C-alpha cells in the first residue's frame, strides 16, 4: 500500500499552549485508521491542521505526495480531504436534500441536476433517502450524524475523517454508522475514525494511534493498543 497522508513532526500551539507536539504518522491508501485519546489530547486540532482549518507552525503534511501545509482548506478539499464535524450544524430550516445541494453544487462543481442526482445517491448509500424532504431540524441524532457524513462526501473524497460521529448514540445506532464507514471504505475511501467508543474503534480500525497531551503515546493493531499501560492510563482511565 502506498501512503496517502504523511504527517511529519507536526506541532501546533495556541498562544503558549502546545496542543500538538512533534506528531509523525502515515496513513496508507485504503486504510481504516483509528485515532484515540482522552478529551483535550489534540485529536480535533490534528484534523483541523490536516483539513486546513488551522495552520500548523511546524512540520509537513503531505497528501498524495504533495505538500499541502500552506494550502487553504478549500484547496485541500479539492484534492480529496474531507472531514465531518464533531457537532453537526446543518441549516435547520432547509430540508436534508437542500442542505446537501449547497456543498454538492459548490464543492463538487456540479450542475443542479447532477448535484441533485449525486446527493440522492449518497442519501441512499447512507440510509437517509426517506428523509430527503424532511426539515433538518426534525432529524434525530443519528440522522444528523449521517447528514454530516453525507455533506463530507460531497467532494468525493479520497480521505474521510470522521470526528466522533458516534458520540451519544445507542448501540444499534453505533452499528449503523460503523456499517456506513465500512461501506465507504470498501468503495476505496481511506477513513480516519476519531472515536471514544473503544468497541467501535477496535472493530473498525486496522491500526490505531493514541494521543495524550498532544503527543503520540503509542501506535499499533487495535488488540495490542488496548493492552498498552499508557493507553489504559491515559485513555481508559485505569
Ligand atoms: P480533542 O479533540 O482530543 O478533545 P482538541 O484538539 O479539541 O482535543 O483540543 C486540544 C487542546 O487544545 C485542548 O486543551 C483545547 O482546549 C485546546 N484548543 C483547541 N482548539 C483551541 C483554540 N482554537 N484556541 C485555544 N485552545 C484550543
Ligand atoms: Mg475533539
């Protein structure tokens, strides 16, 4: 497998506070990758640096072999980096389909009818077809998370970064979102899953990295990572 994303010696601070220190990791094309760590360990900040919402002051970020560190977010989206947000904020007075037409037209550079066809196809893939005409303000938690993933899919990404898409969901809802991420991966999309629900990370990931206080404390297969004393201490509170 060739590397899709290569992060080298990345550091990011806010004022004097080091949110990320010397983070180095590589993610292969087609990989299912888990990123874990306690609250405040820097997971979202790392994703913000990769997607271009934040600029890291040190280190490089290569995507498909190209340095993207200085590119604005929309340029990175065009190259195939998509992320979902931890807290979905759809336009509440718009329908589910209308919410998707905005990114599908502008990010995907599609005509109205093409945008509509693609948005409907993604809604079908994500099991949201029934809700296409519903106001997004009427959606349940799990439906909102699916809409958020559907929005991220507008750019037809090579890499999808899911930021805690399962937080607060029931067991069967977690399974639904997990299946969606597996299906997208089976279509060739590389997936980074950030998640607190250890069971979900274990089932999904081929490889897991654990952050603590902005540093990588260990990396490995999911079954080995949960046995690491640092992970038990930092993440599982043992
Ligand atoms: P996680 O996603 O792992 O919970 P975050 O990346 O959100 O952690 O946050 C890492 C640390 O950086 C936290 O201490 C948080 O308070 C701080 N932080 C995140 N974003 C900002 C910001 N925009 N300004 C200042 N501090 C921030
Ligand atoms: Mg976070």
